[in-house]
C-alpha cells in the first residue's frame, strides 16, 4: 500500500484530475502490458490517495473508491491514420480552440484548462484534435516540448493523457456530446522519445445505452504506432 497525489497541473475539469493522466498513473500498480482502469469517482487534486496493490488493485480517498485497475486484453482495430500534414491543416478547427462550446469554465475551447486538450493550460500537452476524413476521425499533431524538463522518454502517464480527450472529440465530430471518462484500457507499445512530434487520432467505436466507446492511438513521425486505447465515456452532458 502506498500514497499517490495528483498535482493540480494534471487537472481535467477545474476540480479533478485528467482522466487519462490519472488512469496512466494508477495503471503503474499493475504489471501488465495492457491495463484497464475504471474511474469510479472524480479524482481529487493535491490530496493524498491510497494506492492498494495485490490481486485487486484500487485507489481510494477516505471511504471513497476512486479507481479500480486490472490486467486486460485489448481487442481494438486501429484505422489508417491521416497524414501529419492533414492533421496539421485541420488543427485550427479543433474543439480545443472553438468558441461558444464550453459551459463550465471561462476560456478558449471545450476544456480550456485540461492538461491534455486545454488551450489555456500553460504547461499542458496541447493535443488539439480536429475532425479529419469528413468526421470519421479526429487527429492532432502533438509537439512534445523540451520545456517539460524531460530529457529522454515521455512518461507513459503523458501518453495515456494524450490518448484521452481525442476519444471524446471523436464523438463531437459526429455531433454527439458525451459525459465523463468512465474506463480506459490502454497499451503503450513502444518508448516515445521526448521532444519529438507525434500524431494522435481518435474515432468512434460504438454506443451501448449511455456507454460511448472510442478508440485512440498515437503514432510517431515514421508512422509506427506508439500506443492505443479503448475508452468508455459515460452519459451525455447536454
């Protein structure tokens, strides 16, 4: 048993952690190449949480169950990604930069202060996904920065974070507003050097009741896939 604290930098909504980053942090308790993380409650910021390992790993804060983790198998077909040039050209149309679609926090875009997609986050990832291929996918050129102070490889938590918001944006490209991230199953397939450019994609997989399934992936400049994930977004905001 150990403690884990999510710093305020890694927020998603104003008062809770970015789901992808936190899922990646929690996944480190499971020795498996593919990990499923189910988020049960909003993740508090700057508050010690208890990380329990063993046969049923979980994260709690007081009496509140925050997350459950387990080894998993990821069955996910990844569509052919657009080119870097196509993603870059679509960038100005990203929901991260759009006006009039944010309902809970002042600023630019859908989630202005989100660590992954927030245009107003001073130290975020700047994954500004936009519709491509007539809305069949969303994509972003993710330019990782030396300013993060990472000298070698990107932390896998950062890759999990980059795999988060494009899944929700994929549904927005289809005219659907989802709710909160409920579950993420991810596999980081190869190391990702810091300071390089990557392509992040997202696409709709299906809907079952209130569950919205989205796939996301990260590719390097040579076209090799770095990571992939299947996310379940619960409910609908509107």
